[in-house]
């Protein structure tokens, strides 16, 4: 962890932008990534390799990754929905792939137009193709709608656990549990993390990706911490959403999350003042109603620092 | 608890209005109180008995309480900062008083222009005067800045616990622990609740009053639930603040809190649709930037209801 107690993966450049009604310029994306690196963020999900006709926001993915990958000391990842996207990401030099499979059959169909079983088979094939090439690629099995689905409602814990087992067997280096639509709550987070941990054992890295649709984002992070999770996705200014998950709102706000973690005595290696400075980049490019969060408005409480 | 697992005290008409830059009409206050009662809220903090020259918002307190107290089946409370306020509240027929003492000496001075010791002495005198009169009055010892102070920073746990002991000895029927400025975090909430509980024993009712300044409001509620608390203050549309605590922002949003509790399987007895309807009353009278919350924007997730 390089001295960090908790690892934050910033997903603003990917999840944060994918559902916006505007196309953000390549220049703004690069400025955001540079500012995140300058703030000490250890990992950035910098974009998706999806067809530009499906999600026009990522039509410039190659250019964005060419720039992002020049940074050293930061892990640059890409979301890929299928083998074709994975090939593009690998060709761009990306070493960390988030391959998405939904625990909800309905969301998987909406998201990638396949059954869950077909998507797991695609993941397995990708792992084999990568291993055969001899490349060292970190492949995250990212389980969407792990805590509920806005199309089909509650998702059975068993479906999530079985999918995690299937992805682990298919060669995932890490499992991501994503509350794509923000329907999770603290005991549910604890139960699913504990269940997946029990199934996969202590060696499999797990991460949480939590949307803050109903205001429960940080409460769910805290539950995840109590359940032993030490890697969390988050999005600066609380950007985020899923084009294929109606009702999903923004991610946990990175600034608020970092403040909370540091208050809990958990280091993130992130400079909060510099992280807050990313808001100006976003505010110049994105309508204000898409930017949320508390810390930027309240300010870092200096009274706490003084008396610490 | 009348079949409720968790008791919500709505503080919007008091805490929610006290820091606004506008005076809300008496008519709006009464409409809000009526709507809260119609939604099934079991307890309402309906105003403060403070001099109108100090907090002009409550210049109509007598009229507001005369109306509020006509409702049956709901506990109507008032905040009082001193004996004079308590006399006014008692004369108005209020049976539930929140008497405020700060754990932070600096905030107590700013709030009531007395030392903490002087304020505890005033609480003791009030208890004696009430008991001598034979009236049955529920007297809450409300500890402000129990989780931090924007003037003096961190507040020692021992100071909060000693103040709770002093208020209990002085005759408090209940102890309120208030995160007046929203600097609390989950482990801190657990530690202070556990400490106060250990000092006062299981018979003393405890409540939490949590501001959401830094986005940790619901995470702190969850920590409070884990620590055994079953009474929470909250404010519709997240209104709130303290005129004498710089930087304090709104309370935990009642709508979001009720949604979370019901998701956790904890009944509140509150009709969420009717509760959400209070926003229209507030939005017609109060500038939009003072209204926060998630549930009103996201909507109640019907997909969760269907599959429950």
C-alpha cells in the first residue's frame, strides 16, 4: 500500500463522465487526470473502451490513455465491457482492466446485451488470451448491481457470491463489488463482503464501488471498513451514474471520503487541498447540478487540525 | 415506542429555521408542523424560547406552540437556553424542554454567555423549581458540541461524559448528545455513546442529534444504532445550523434517515411519501440553497419495494 492504510481508486474520469449530458473535452480530461496524480491518488479509472456510438463520452479514450499512462507511480485502469474493448485497452498499453459483469441478469442485458453466463465466459476467454500472450495484466472482475438493481430490485446475496466465485475461478486477480445504483445499506454491505470473503478466502483482493444515490455512501464505506475492505472507488465532486441503470446517481465523493478516512486515522496518501482543487477544473466544464459533496462547501475544519 | 423501533424527533421547525437569513412566516411554520404530524412524526422540536432580539426567527414562539400543542399523540418540545426561556415555555404549556449546555466551554460562552458550570447550575435550579411546582415536565439535558466544536476544535471525551454525569445528577430525564457542528465520525460516536452509557447506566434515555456538515450524518447515525441508540433528531430537507457555531451546516435529512432505517428493517411509524411532501412547504418559503437531501431527488426506489 506504500504507507497507505486505505487505497482510493478515483473513478471520476470514467464513471464520473459516462452519464453526463455533455461531452467533456479531451483537454479537461487530461487536466483532471494530471490534477488527481498531483494530489497523490494512487489509482485512476481513466475511461472506458466502449464503442463511441454507445457512449460518445469515451470517443477519445486512446488519446486520454496515451497521456494518462505517461504518469509513473499511479495505476491507470480502464473499464471494458467485452473482449473488443479489452483488445483496444491492451493495444493502448493499459495494464489494469475492470471487466464488468452484473449480478442482476436484467442489468447485464441492459449493459452488455448478454446473459451473465455469457459474460463470465467472455471474461474466462480474455484471461486465457492474456495469459497465452505472456503479458502481465491485472484483471478485476467488477460485479455490477451487487447491492441492488433499479430494474429488477433486490439482488439475492447468493447471486453475488456465486458470480464472485465464478469470476475467481475464471482467473480474476481482484473482485470489485459495485453498488451501481446506490441501493446498498450498511448491514447489506457487511453481509455481502463477509459472504464473498468466506467463499474466496483471505488472499483475494476485494474492493467496493459505492454510489451515493440515497445518501448512504459514506455509511456504506464505513460498513465496508468494518468488514475489512481497504480499497474503495470514489469520484471527485461526486460525479457518476450509469447510462444503463436508470436512477443511479453519483459515486461516493472522493473529497468527503478522504476526509472521513483521515479522521478515522486511516491514511490515504492524498493531499486534500490539492484534491479539492480538482473541483475548479470540473466546475469550468460541467454544469453545477452534477457536482455534489460536502467538504468543498464546509471547508476543511481547521479547528480539528489545530487541536489534533 | 408505540410499535416503532426507532423514534425520530423532527427538529426542522427549530434547528432548521434558527440560522436562516430570512424570517419564515408563522403560517408556514404551522403548515410544516401540521404536515409533520400528518406524516406520523412522533416528536417535534417546534421552536426556541429565546429573546426575539437574539434570534428573531422565534419571535412568534407563543403562537407556534399554541397551535402545535393542539395536536395529540405527538410530543411537542422546545429548546430553552436559560431559566427565562424555560419559564416562557412552561407558561406556553410545553411539557418537553431541551435545556442546552455545551461540552465546549467556548461554545457555551458563545451560545449562552455563561460558563458550563453556571449553565449546569441553572439546569439544576430549573429542575428544582419544576419539581416544587408538582408539574410533570420531561427535561432533556442537551449536550451541544459533544463531538467537536468549530471554535475550539476537538472536545475531550471526558468533558462530554462528565457533563452528562452532572446533568443526570441535576435531574435530567434524558441526555441528548449533539454534534452541533457536524465534526463527529462513526468511531467517535460509538466511543462517546458507550462512555456515557457506561457512566449513566442502562436506564437513562439517550438521543443523538447529528449535523451533516461533512457528509457523515448517516454514517454517524448507523454508528449510533450499533451503539444502541434508538432516538435520533433530524431535520426535513436537511435544514439546520447554529447561529453561534460558525461553520455548522444542516442536520441529518429526516427523509433520508427514515428511508435508511426502514431499509434496515427498523420501523419509524413515519409515512415517507407524506414526509417528502413537507419539502413543497419549505421550498415555497425558503431559498433552494438551504434545502438538501438525496431521497427527494432520487425518489423512493420502487424497485426495492416490489422485490421485498
